[in-house]
């Protein structure tokens, strides 16, 4: 993991062994009250590096689509009502089901969430984020071709965006993608 990178709300977490080998991961840092007294005998359980927060977690594999319009904008959606991080902005996608690869999972998720059929899925990057609810391995894919009209099927909102974003708050796992897009020159600033 390159520790020279910095993503607000994320701290380097270390490495974890997955089916695909050793992966670096980031820890989604919860809000911690800097005024709260802390000691070795009474550590802050909200600190992502405290022993209380470092329990063994199941690896959750998630396929994520970064959909690009012909104008070069990218699609962002909100987390659905009733889900963890409800209302936060993210890229669409979801958990792998049994025996799915990343393309199959992403095609299914985009159909279920957005009502579209993805045609051009290109695996892009993989990041691991250690959220309070689980260690999530995010398989980011670029999606440049699909059929059907985008229809939000789970009560979310959507917006075509460019950098700098006009929406927020943003899910911590989305921040690395925004950095990569900026590095690729996809900013309109």
C-alpha cells in the first residue's frame, strides 16, 4: 500500500490475505471525539486501530461500476434507505453472490439497482476498506456501454457528476476512485 496517498476519512490499515493473494486495505475512520480522555487501560473503542475494533471480520466482495456518459461525466447514486451509510453518495454495485465473478455480479447489481443491462465492463482496480460493519473488498470496473434507461429501483437518488463533486456526503470507499479519476484528468476544474 502506498502510504503517500491520503484519503479523508481513511487511514492505512495493513494487509489481508484474500482468494486473490495479499491485499492492502484502508480503515474507514469513524468520528472520534479528540477531547475524550484516552489511556492504554481505557482505549477509545471508536479508534479504528484499537484492539476492540480489530476483531476478525468476514471479507465481503463487492462489484462496483463507474459508469461514464458520452460527455465524460460519471454516475453516482445514494445508498438506499435502511442500509448502512443510508443517503451517502457512492458508485453503484453490490455484493457478489455465490459462484459469481466480478462481471456477473456487476451486471446483476446494475440490473437490480438501475434497470440497465451493462455491455462493456472493464475491471479497473481493487481496494479493501475496513468499515465498522465488515472488511469490504471493492472490485471497481469502468462501464462505458449499457442499454436501457436508468431507473432507480431501490429508492436512491442519482446524479451525473464531474470533479469537483456537487453532491455529498461521500461513502469512504468512494474516495480512492475520485482520486484516481482526478489523476486520470477527469476533473472539470
